[in-house]
């Protein structure tokens, strides 16, 4: 019996779910799928692989993960939380297959995976995306969803963390080969991000993680997020894009990669700032 259970969030993920489940089936680990009301074959695919399916209306990723962690009957000491468009490399599969709770120090409660991100079928290698560490595995009862976030979900854990650098988690969203799909998704995300940042400015939303430049990957990221929130609107997207595209060599990507860095590193950030500005204007009129 595996020491790991998987939790996977889904919504109309038939194009991805079979790929993921087929790659983790050999681990013989319990699988839980938390679905947001799919109208395609997502639930049928999940059940065909023996997954236990829970359904919950989607509000945002942090709240969906909070529901998942509170409602999935986990019986293993460790949890791996994945999105349907992610799947393990052979090296990560083998690491998980040989994983045993007794081999992990008792004070370690979380494990970061090294995510390699693909956009329109091509791996992003520059602009800060070559190696991107995400806390995806943690001890049951020692991790929870950070509800101070409105868009970016992250797990927060009690205890120390370690990083698996050579065992890769691949993220390749096949739907994003259609640029219109990606753009519409980012517009939805921009609403959530703008609301979150506006609430932070108003003091209505806190920051769970303590920023620490010498801490784990999320604590280091929290340092730069705090700087970002205090930078002037409309100026910061230009600075960030220059950093990603020039300093972090994003211009060396393929055409798809350069498109990603422009759209995600500049256009999306500028759109968020425009929506924050709009919220501030509405607030002044009250």
C-alpha cells in the first residue's frame, strides 16, 4: 500500500485527466478527484481509474483546495495535490513509487516538486521558468490551503520542507494550444487577482507566509510579492516584463515562449492594474 494519496482538481478535463491517471496508476495509490461540475467525460474517466469523486461548486482555487483537504477521506500519511494538466516525469514517478514515510525526517512536512511548464506544446526555458519549485506534497494534517490568496493557490505547512530538484512535474495544458482559450482564462484570472490586490491595499486581506529571502521557495516569492504590491500601477508591468524578457533571457525562447512571456508577463499584469485602477475609481465615487 502506498504512503501517498493523490487529490486532483477538475472541471471539464477529459483531455487531460486520462493522461494523468494513466501515468500514476502504477503507484497503486488512493486517488480523489474534486470536480466543479464537469459536463464532459471527466467524472466517468476518474471513476474508470478507481478514483473517488467529490463535487463542489468552484469559487476560486484556494477555496476549492480547502474543500478538498477537508472532505477527502485521506488514510495515508502523505498527500500529493495536482491539477489535471500536470503529470509526473518517469523520474518523479519512480521517486514516488519508492517513497516511504519512514525515510523522511519527522520534522519535514512538505516536499517541493520541480515544475517544467509547457506553453502550446513547447517547454519554457527562460524568463524564470526553467526550474519552478512548487509545494505539491505534504504530510496529512500538516498542510492546508492558503485562503489569503484569491487566485494563486498554494499549500502552507507546519514544519520544514525539502526540494526534489531532479524529479520533474510536467505541466502541459493542451487546451492552451487555442490562444483564445488562454486569453479568456487570463481575463477571469485578472478579475480575481485585481480583487485580491485591491483588498490588500484596503487592509482587508493579509499575507499568510512570512517573507524570507533565505527561506523556502514560497517564502522567497513572498518577499517579491510584497515589493510588487507597493510598486506604482502601470509602471510595474513594464519593469517586470523587462526583467523577464531581457534580464532573464525570455527573448531566447521559441516564438510560442516569447508570446507567453509577453502575454503573461506584461499584458496580463497591465490588465490587472487597469482593473485595480477601475476599482479605486469606483471606490472614490461612493
